[in-house]
C-alpha cells in the first residue's frame, strides 16, 4: 500500500499544477491528502554559475515528516551536476505541510523541481 502511495505521489508531483485546492485521493476506504508546498525559499543561485550561463533543472526528492520538516533530501534527477549543491541549499528554505492518511499525519516523499534560469 505504501509503495502505491509513493508512486501516486511522484505521479501527482510531476503531473499536477499547483492550485489553491487541497488535493485528496480516495483509494478504497483510505483517504489521502498529499504533501503540500506551503512556501518557497529564496533561490540559491551562485554568481559563478550565473556568470558561466549554467542553467537547468534539478529535481530534489524529500522525505517530509509529520510536522512538515525535511528529514532527508537527495538529488532525484539533474540537468547539470554543477547545480546540485545550490538546489539542495535552496530546498532547505522550503516549507511543507505534511501528508494525511485517514485523518492522521504521515511521513511522505515528494519530488520538487528547482529551476535555474
């Protein structure tokens, strides 16, 4: 069941556009509300990378706890490895609301794209 939820979360992360509605999933008798990005921190984009025109997207996978805090983070996919450290520093400033399953907060994973343009 948890693997199915993780797969659905990854799919939702890539396929859903952010809006003001809480996104709920119903699977049988189980109701699930996905992890929500509450606020983005400042983009950490080092001048050395900007000057050298290094651009791209880094997808960061995060484990979010029941308080919305990041327990773990790792690079899921990257367009340019030179951007990885900046993406990890950037994601540390993001705020999340935890996922909920059957009215109970749960740890969950989410993949966030960080764009450097």
